[in-house]
C-alpha cells in the first residue's frame, strides 16, 4: 500500500497538469497587454504620430485604430482616420488605402480636409504595379490600365469638387500624365495588332485614342496607324481623308514631308528610330 500511494499521487499530478494545459488551449492565449490603457485620445494620437514620423506604419496604424475604437468621436478620432489612409498608402497597400479613403469621404463629406482623402485615393493606384512588373521594370503603359483609370477618377473628382484645393494643381498634372499613359497603352496594343496584320483591330485602337484622348501626345501616332491600316486594307479614300487631317495638324510629320525613307506601309516597325 505504501508503494501504491506515491504512484497514485504522481498519476493524479500528471492528470492535473494535463488538464490545466488543455484548459489554456481551450480558452486561448492570455490577452495581450494594452499599453494604451487609461490613455487620453490626445496621448494615443501623439504616440501614433511619433510612430508615423519614424516610418513605423504598422505601429502607427495600431495606435490610430485603438484611438478610433476607444474615442469614436472628436477631432483626434477624425484626424486618426486621415492618418490611417496615409499610413496604408505609405505601406504600399492600395486596397486598404482606398477602403480607408472611401470610408472617410462617406463619414465626413464636409470635413475641411476631405480633399486630402480624395488626393490619397488617387495616389493609391497611381503607381500601382505588380511584383513581376517591379522586378522586370515593365513600363506602366505596357500593363492593364485599370488601376490608372481608378486613379484618374479620384483626381477628377477632387479637381471638380475642390478647384481651390492645395492638391488641385498636382492632381491636374497627374491627370494629364494618366491620359498620355492610357493613350500610349492603346497605341502599344495597336502596334501589336499591326505587327500581326490585324489591321481592323489596330484601327479601332487608334480611333479610340482620337475619341477618348484627343489632347494626348499619341494623337499623331494614332493618325499614322489609321493611315497605314487603311492602306493595308486598300481603303484609299479613308486613307487620303486621314492623311489630310494629319497634314493639317502635323505638317512636319514624316509621312507628309516625305522624309520617311523606308517603306511607309510598315512604318510602325521602325517608329522608335525616327
């Protein structure tokens, strides 16, 4: 009996320890200590702002989100919402930036700094590029223009709603850049079709540039593409009509001056060398 009692005690102790450990697993890990407990809204905001200044955006987001949750009303909470947009932008997280910007615009449409939310919304996708594109250095006009169109719409809304905004001029310049880039994208595709003798597809791309980006830098090339496509399809009247438009607007163009020494029918293959 004296030998059995210690054995039973050991078994009981093992069961007790196992039960306690399983209990911890059931109820989860201990709650993480909140270093902001008892802090004022101002103190949380200032601590988050310090983290922002140190480029620690994850830490800053943590403070600003706690501030929002604990003090949903007041100037510090509203300012925290703006800081969350910017922190996500600096983290190169366009999706979170757009979500935060749209949320701020919806909740505070009359805020004196709502133009800043529109501006960051435009910036969010202005330079958005995938990992492959960043690695290969692919040109922005060689990729899907969907992100640029989202950016354009945000900047357009900013300039239309707030013509006196401090961000107006920059947004306007970025819109011009986007229009030129989108037009270049269309012409990039048009050249692809021309090289593959898909002349009607190339023609449609060129017409699209004239219709939707008439002030872009790609109009001259679009007209040249149309002339070549019409030529390849033996549509002489349409070719000559487009030539007259080219001559009126671009009298120094090589097709007009006769300086295009190579075969004009395949000009797109050596356009970059002109």
